[in-house]
C-alpha cells in the first residue's frame, strides 16, 4: 500500500509541477496596441500609419523605383530598439530574403522603395511573439526599427 501511495504522490507532484502556458494572444494584442498608442502619443513627431496586417509604419524617405515584394532579397541598414528606446540590434549592409525575417519586416518593407528609409513599429505577434530570441529582447516585445532599404532583387 505504501508503494502505491508513493507512486501516486510522485505522479501528483509531477502534474503539479507542470506549468500551463496561460498566454492569451488577444490580450497581448490589446496590450501591444495600448503600448504603441502611448509611444506614438509620447513621440508626436512620429506620424505612423497602421497597415492591414497590424504593422505601424512611417515612410521617412520614399526612395525611387519599385517596391520590394514578399519574394525579394533585400539589402538594408537598420537599427532595432524596444519602445523604451533601448537598442537591441543594428546592422549595416544586412542581406536577407524578405521571407526569412520577422513578419513585421515582411509586411512593412514593401511600403518603401529602394534608397528609402522607413520606421516600423511591430506588434509582438509580428515580431518574436511569446518567446525571447535573446539579445535583450523580452518575450511579447513591441519592436521599433529604422530601416534604410539600400536595394533589393526579385
């Protein structure tokens, strides 16, 4: 009998140690939206537009020619920060297929032409979501990127 009680205790301890992920995507989206609105209110010089995918963008310099598409390979200079202004990344001459970067870039970069500069404010669901990729980016972070689109190939 003691053996069964011990086994039952071990099983119950195992179940109780399992932490359920209580992530609520809709609640996080509302939290992100409120944070973005507060950021825009605190930075009245930013005149960002929200696109149909949920990315906020401001074309700072339009550039010339055509716009990249979802199948383009882009070459950019960029700086990435959190809403509090802390920089987590920067790159010069970074080249990547647009389909290989975060959704916020995939949706945002087609708003600017080669030679242009764009500001992207990316809700967490279109960035790294409910995970932390490291590099000082907490999970559920709204990301802010200033990106110079140097060029692209289709």
